[in-house]
C-alpha cells in the first residue's frame, strides 16, 4: 500500500467500473433513485470518476461544479448519505477491491459529507427562480441494503 489511493485501487479503469456499478444501484434504489430522475447515468459515471481521480491522487481532469454547488438544491440527510456510502462500499467490494482500500475510499468520499448534508429542506439553495428543492421522502417499508444495520 502506498499513500496514493488512485494507484492502489488500480486507477481510472477500476474507478469507472465501480462507479458504473454504483450508479446502476443508485438508479434502481427505491429512495435514492428518485434523485436521478432525468439524469444520464453515463455522464454521472464519467464526472464521478474524474472527480474521485483527483481526490485520490490521480490526474486532475475534473472541470465541473464542486459537490456542494452541484447538490445545493438537494435535501440530503445524514441518513441518505449513510445509505449512499453503504451502497458505494458494496459496489467497491463487489469489484474485488480489498476491504482496507474500500475503507480508504470511503474516508475520501465521507470528507464531502459536511458540504452535502442539510438539516432540512429549508437549507437547500435553488439556482433559478421557480426551481424547487429536491426533497425525496423515504418510502414506507424501505428495504435497507443487506450490510447496513438501519
């Protein structure tokens, strides 16, 4: 293991595979999937891969909005962020990445929690007049992923 997570996990190809699996899972999820209505999964995979490359010590090719700006209109709770991380961990491990590397990856991912999580929908900021915050309620009897104790 080195101090370069990007190299340790296997570089861009591995990031891309994990993110493809991750977004497939997010789009299919009964709760998180509602945040992605009308979104192009290929674009999201590409952006997330480029973003995480730069965060993990790889090439800095990300040229879009920061996570805080991109998500400022979304009411993301700690519970939702925990769910997202649970799904991400499952996808990382399903791609054959070692648990220790998965934990390092999740530490990087979790460093953005404070920028994304809001206390309530009132904390959301919309970009244009007439836009409404994205506020998705947890479905009744929501089935948490198997490795999550919620």
